[in-house]
C-alpha cells in the first residue's frame, strides 16, 4: 500500500531503482554520451546512443547513486564522476576520473588527500578555463583542487555548511545549488586560474583583473532596507584581487592609472572606510554612504572593487541644501585601457585592466566620443562643486569669527549666494545646489550631454568665478585686518 493511492503515486512518485540520474554529452566529440544511474552503473555510448558500454569503476562496486558526470572540455575521452552511498551506511567520498572513455579509472578521493573520509561527494565539475582545476560539492560543503584531484582543500568561504547539490561555472563565475539553503554565486574565479607554484610561494601577489563592464547599478552592498531573503548583487566595478602571506608593516596603496600613466584614483589602507547614515529622500529613508573604501592589508586573500569612477567632489554634510548634499560619487571613467598598481613596504606590482562599454549602450548608438564628452563635462562640474563647497567653508569660518563686523555682513551675502536656506515652503536653490543638480542630471546615464548642459555649466562657472573672486578679496581683507 502506497500513501496517497496509485493516482498520487503516478503523479508525484519516483521510480526507486534503475533511474538514470545524470546524462551528459561530450562537449568535444559528437555522439559521445555518458549516463549514470541511482543503482550504481556508469555507461558510455560513442555512437550517439545506438549502443552502450558498462564502464562502471571497479572501485565503486555495484551499488550507490551516480549523481554527476562531467565530460572534460579539455581532453577527449576524459570524464569525472561523483557518486555517494551514505544510504548504504558508506560515507566515503567517491570521485573518479577516466582518460580513455571509462576503460580505466583513477579514484581522486581516498579520504587522505583533502576531502575527509566521511564526506560523501555529490558533484564534481571541471573548470572550463583551466585544465586540472576541479570543484567538488560534498554533503558538508565545497572543496577545490588545483592539481586535477591529486589534492583537495576546503573552499567554503561564507557558504553555509550544507549539502552542495550541483555546480556550474558560467562566464568565469561559480554557481551552486544547495540542499535547502538556496543558490549561491561566487563572482569571478579568474584568480584561481592564475594560481600556480610561483604564486602560492610568493610573499605578495597582485592578480590580473578580468575585464570590467561599465554599467550603472548600485548592487546591494551598501543600500539599506534589504530584506533578509532578498538576493545580494555584487557591487559594480572592477574586482581587484591580491594576496599577502603576512601583513605589511606600513601603508598599502592601490592606484588606478589611465593610458597616459596618470593616477586617476588612489586608495589606501589608512582610509577610515565607508560610513553609513540613514537619511530621507522624499518620503523614503535610505542609507547614505560617505568616505572612501579601505584597502585591506591583513594576511590572506583580498578583493577590492574599484567602482570605475574618478574621485568625487568635495562635499560637506552640514551644507545640506534643497537637494541634500551633491552626489559624492565621482564621474565614471570612460571605456579603455587602465593599469592597477598595488604597493606595500617598498614592493610594487602593476597589472593591466580593460574597462568595456555596456553592450546595451552601444546598441543605443552611444559612441566612445559621446562618453569622452560626458566624462569631460562631468569632471568640470565635479571640480566646480568642490570649489563652491570650499568657498562656503571659508565663508563660514569668517562668519564664525567676525560677529557684527562689516566682514560678517559681506560673508553673510556670500553665504546666501552659495548655500540654499532649508526653511520655507519653496526655498530658492543657490549656487552649490544648482551646480549639484547639473552634476546629478549629467551623470545619471551613459550619453552625451546635450548643448543646454554645456551652456548651463558655462553660466554657473561664470557665477562661481565671480563669487570666488569676492571670497578671495574678503579673505585677504580679514587677514590684513587681523580677523576683524
């Protein structure tokens, strides 16, 4: 008697014996097909399924579940097989490799070479870009091998300790499915492609970053209000990986250089890192980010993400106007060739980096010329924000130290030109707000700004130059009068 009766059993039931659990075609040879079943056997066909040969590994025996077969993308006749038998009270890890279509097999997991003897293996995959790099998903987490299964090491990182049910390498990203703990993606495994004996024995190493696509989205690394079940997205930008065998004693710096060998962005281990503050936008609260990211310097492997931006403008939170403070993010760097330079304790290394245009932007007809024009204008507006903010801070210093004086009255007039009053139903945006608004409008999308944007910048630049001249004169007058 089966629970639910024959109708329910027909709809939802599983055949318990002789079920093919995996079938895979060779990516290199047409007509070579591998199959594995839940009662133990492995078969291969070399004539597109017209005939089959039982090639079950002798060390595997006749019972157990063949859960994955991975035909090699690097060598014909090569395949990797993973099976488990814990339902039979056998918890050993079983991973096999053949190089001759299953005529002979080598066991890659004997319980002493990295994967413990009581860790059943559910899946094994070969990296499509580096021969000999293998990933194994076990009943208790992930393992990796750099020498074609001769040795394994844990590759758990921040994964929950749960059965890994499947693995796929997609566009140099590692995707996993788990038993009850969701899907996980390890973005960008290209550093694993570069690890060899020289790298493993190095005191410090900068890995060559993979090409980075220039696109606009915030990811989910710093936005507030994300529900626990929401997916996490990687921060946009270029992932820069490096390794320290031991912690450097001094400052660690990471610099981005353009094709003209100019440093366009610099980061340091001395930075305070990002700071987050909850603020209000319209009716919705969100987390506002300030500061610069810190370059990690502890021993071990690190990943730093350059957001593909230039340094942002000088902003001050206490100069909050009608639109808050201007966007602290810098303009996006144009597509092209760059270099990454990492320095620590007198050691330095440089690697190339290419920034690629978002293909969707190209399809919309946006050209490299358009993006260069946008970058140029954005950099000018950014500098104008910095100059206007700097002028406002100087004016405030004069206001704080010259109560009741003529200098104070002149400073008050300049302050009113620069900073928007936050009171009233309809405050009039002043110069910092106006420049910040233009910056916001011209940095939102990948496109050439229209003529109005250039003309508006020229108008604001002229107003700012006039204000700066008057601030400089007032500064000199206050200094010459001794601050009164």
